[in-house]
C-alpha cells in the first residue's frame, strides 16, 4: 500500500509566472527532501485538457507519494513542508486536497 496526497492550488489573480515556476521548483527543492516522501510531482495545469469531467479551477498541481499514512503525518509537520507553505501561501486563492490509499 502507499498513501497519495494531491493538492490543487488556485493562485491569486495576476500572479506572475515566475511565482508559479518558483512554487513548482520548490516542490522538488524542499518537499522531496523530507525523508518519508517517496515521489513528488508538481506542475502547471494542462489548460488544453477541457473534457467535461476535467477539473479546471486550479493553476498548479502537486502529488506526493508516501509508503503509508504515517509517512504523510511526518511530512505534514516537517520543517521543509512548513517552509514550502510559508513561502507560497500568500499567493493562494484556493487550495483543494485529495488524500487516498493506493
């Protein structure tokens, strides 16, 4: 089993592209350094994907994979995760989270 943490970030209107790119880069620079993280993937929403079931109200997607929920719990309170949040939270208009066991 693994535990999957998916976050969709909607940025404040007018957020410059360099802030978007910085948040994506920090996913690798910071979050990947947390010992319980097995994989991190982050990137901009694919704006060409416009299927009727597509979620389109976000700008950046983030997926983090752990061995189990206990690994997620370590991540949630880890100083590198706190730093990531503190660096970028002022730019967020909305955050949606999906957590599931795989």
